[in-house]
């Protein structure tokens, strides 16, 4: 019997186009059967609420709305009042915040990994500084490298200055060791 100008404007209809029509007749509720079932529930429960209802405007633009409907008596007649609030911008901001939060969580995880790596390197440097022989240093590297290079195999080789040969002095992981001298 009446239409709020805000709703008519939001959906792109004129006041006259909406008067005397059910909501599913003007197009925003694409699922006519579900819309009719909702109004039947309203008749028995006298209250329905949809917190995130997708609507479509006359120009087929998508809008997200909060929909609340009450049924009450006025002069002995049952009256349905529908309140529709456009939450499209709020949903967009919420989705953007969720995306930004996901990105921040990813960055925090990367920073935590980097912090762990820095702590491992610091611990390894401290242990290396306490070494009195090259063999002790090779042992420290062999023990610390699996933590630094998680899931990877590797080798540390030392260059012999006198004959330019390279000798494997430490290894980690499951790969077969290379030739000891090459």
C-alpha cells in the first residue's frame, strides 16, 4: 500500500512502479518460491529477519541488504512492515578487512619464520665463535644446518689452498654424500 522512497530509489524503481505489487513481482527477490515461503513464515511467526539478503536492482545491479519484517494489527487488519537496509558498502568493507587481515596473517607468519631463522643464525654464530678448531666449526654447521635449511640436504666443502682441491667437511639431510675430495 505504500513504499518508502529510500527503497524505491535503492532498487531503481519509481514509487508508482512499486505500489500494489508484492516484492517478488518487482524483481529484487529472484527466488519467488522462497520469497513466498518467507511471507508465509511471517504470517505464522509475525517476524522474519535476513541479515544478508542479496537483491537485484531494476538495472540488475547486485545489492546486499538486511531485511526485517514484522506483522502487526492496525485497526483490526494485519499489516506487514518490511524494513530493508542496504549493507552493500558494509559487506564490501568487511570483505576488504577480511582480505587485509589474511594478508597481515601471512606477513606475520613470514616475519615469525624470519625471526626463527635469525635466532638460529645468532645461536649458530655464538657456537661458531666458541669453536677452537675448524673441525669443531664443521660439527656446529652440520648440527645447525638441518634447522636452517628445513627439509633440504646440503654439504659444506673446504678449499685446500695448496692444491686447489675441495673437500667435503660437513653434510646434512638424506642425500648420498658426494665424493669426499673433488
